[in-house]
C-alpha cells in the first residue's frame, strides 16, 4: 500500500498517488506526469484512475497527458462544465484500489461542482479525505472565481459542504488538500504538512463561526486572479497540448536570439544582482522562486518567450512555464549573458542600493520615496514615506508614480522589487533603484524603525 503526496514547488500544489495490490489512482495530477509514471514503475503498479477535485485555475492539469501515457480513466468533478474528454463523477461514484476504497463526496463552493475524495479501508473505516480547494490547513477555498456577484452564493455552498460532508467524517480523518501556503487559491493557508478534521475544527479560523451568515461574511473576499487563469480553465476542460509531442527547447546563438527580439519577450531568471548589472533591454525579470506564478501574471500567453538563464537549466525553466500554460518558448540564449556581452550586444541595467546605504539616506533626510510592492497582508510601510502598489497591480497603476524623483523599490527580500523595476522600466521609467535584501535587510539593521 502506498499513499504519497507530490509537491509542485512554486505553485504550492499537492497531488496524490494512491496504490495497492497492483493498481493505482492519481488525484489532481500536474502536467508533467513522469513523477507518477516513475512511482508506478517503482511500486509495480498500474495507474487505473485519474480523479480531479475540480477544474482548477492555477495550473494545467496532467489528466489528459497521464491518460494518454497509461490508458487510465479520467474522472472529472464540475460536471456542469463542457469537458471534452473523460467521465463525470456522481455522488455515488467510487473506485477500488486493491483493499482501498475511494468514494466521491460532492463539495461545491470553491467551484459549483467541486468534489472531495474519501479514502477508506475495505471495512469502510474513513482514513483520509482529499479535499481539493474546499478545505485547507488553516483556510478554506476562495469563493470569488465566478465574480463577486456570486461570491455569497458560493460561500453558502461551501459552508454546506464543510458542515454536512467534511466535518462529519470524524476528527481522526487526515485532511489532504490540493494546496499549501503561498498558493493563489487561498490567503491564509497554514504551513502544516499534516492536519486532520479534528485539528481544523479547533484551529481553522473559518470553522469557528457559529452561523452560516458569519462564515459567509468571512469567506467572501476578493483575491488576486492572474490573467493565465483563463487559459488554465479552458485547457483543463479541453485537454492541453501533450508534452510528449513537444520538441526540446532550442539553444540560440546571440545573432539568432537578437533576430527574434522584435517579436518576442525576453524572460531573465538569473539572480537579481546579475540582472541589475546587465540584461537585454526590455527583459522581464522573474526569480526562480516566483517563476510559475509571476510568469502567468506578466508574460503574454501568446507572445514568444526567449529565455536567459544561468545555473537553472533552460529545460527546467520551460517546464515551469508549461505548468501554467505558457507553451510559447522560442529558445534560450546559448552562451548566456557572458556570450551576449562578448559579442558586443546592447545591454541595460537597473541601479541598486544596499540596506546599509539606504539607512544612511534615511538618517541624512529628507525621506526618500519608497515604492512597496508587497501584498497588503505583509503590512506595507507607512504611507507617509512611501507608496504601496502590490506587484500584481504594478502595470495598471504605474501612472501613480512620479518620474521626476528617485523611487526606491522595496519588497520582502528583493526578488519582487527587481521584477517591478523590470516592468516599470518597460513603461519608460528610469528613476528606479532597488533596495537589495528588501524589508528583511532593513529590519536586520533596524532601518524599519525609521519608516514607522
């Protein structure tokens, strides 16, 4: 018997592999499916079923890919939607995996027809429940995906799903959600690898409300909806292009790379210091840590993408883009920025300042203008010394920024600040400086006391 969680870092996505007695099921597979194939081979199991908890918005499902590679049956939740492949689950649907039983539980709220899957031993003792985006550690699923006009309706459905279907399972049942902290599918997901129905009943703030109305008031909240969600939703209904049919990403010489620039966007995933020092003009900087989420925010789904990398292989960068539906990579700079520089090609740069040097500016006065691109939940700096624009809103609100005085960009660690600088530079701003190390560095030298 095997029950294994597969973590996709960067998306904070969890999928699950369940196997026993020669057969296996996979719940909410990611698009690159080799991990499931390798598990099946290692455990001598045949993948028979692929079960989805809902359509999913934040990544491209691997259901079609895995079915094509294994012949497994795909079972969808959200049966009201026009799926082009697979079968639709019902409230009575269940599957045998050796001595294990997987039973469907209809748990709408995050989506209109979302489902959870209850794992039971043959004596029908509930063991685990795979909750998708209905219930997380410390949070519940967002209810705003159909628009705020239907958010109260969806919150009411979610309340019913929690109270009637999930919280009645028993306190000892292990909860296996589809996401962990930092996912765009929740705002307050806890960093707990393990949780149970009983623990969530006691500790999850959304489960402490005594009435449906109080729960709905807390659950109705507008969260960020990245543009790439639209393609993810469509491809998860239709089935995305198969990765097994793609050719490997191509290396490009400097001249070939330069020849594509007029009709492409350059994505640079080197360190922020390397990018600041020298990069191809017009490049977008995204750090490795934020690659999958921020690429979906700031890269056009249909514009060809050219890659500049260093230690992270271009094939790995492309794979992370493919997970969010960015299938339009056109190649990578073969000899990196060193080759670009040695060929005498044009470069640009972004000024940076250390936390220590910025502290000296604060001490001398007058207060420099700070652009804080962190989220509201991260307690941005006081308005008297800065402007707060979350990174996700930077392209639609850049007009609020002055162009006749230096703007010092701040985030938690420096990664998002450099992304913001690269995006703002494309709007014509040149009065930008990134604070290296971000808020953490300022806090380490007690400079944040000056900002309060």
